[in-house]
C-alpha cells in the first residue's frame, strides 16, 4: 500500500473511530496515531510486517511533525508526540494531513 493511501486510511480511522493516548487502541475511545496505522494496514501491532508498514510512512510523519523527528527511535518519538499531555485529536489529524500531502508530492 502506498504511504499516502495508508496515511489517508489511518486518518479516516481516527476520524470515525476516535483518538486515544497511551495505547494503540482503547475500546470506545479510538486509536492512537500508530494504532490507526496498524488498523488501516490490517496488521497486528508490533508484528514484523506492521513495523515495516509503519516505517514506510514515518518519514512523512516526521516531516509533518518536526518536533517528533529522531535519528534512532522513530517509533518512540512519534508515540511520545501522540501521547504528550495536551495533544489534541485536531493536531494529530493535521499531522496526517501534512504527511499525506508530503507523500503525494513524493509520488508515494
């Protein structure tokens, strides 16, 4: 799946199912940024394929959210950004919007 498509599907997951912090998925509360990616990609969190799928979109998310960039712990930084106290669903959706544009501009 192209990164732009995965990002758009993950955004839709959060829009329709809700957004949460602290876990990939909380029943009744929705999905975190990564949980939405796994749900959209129909993969299990922390599986080898799930990690590869998430890695395909991380560069676009990191450019959309500069404060979440990291050279080593990409996932920890993005998860931490999602889980930061005061973070909002609106900010997460905006990050997806920016990442989708970046992925499309890159032909992905």
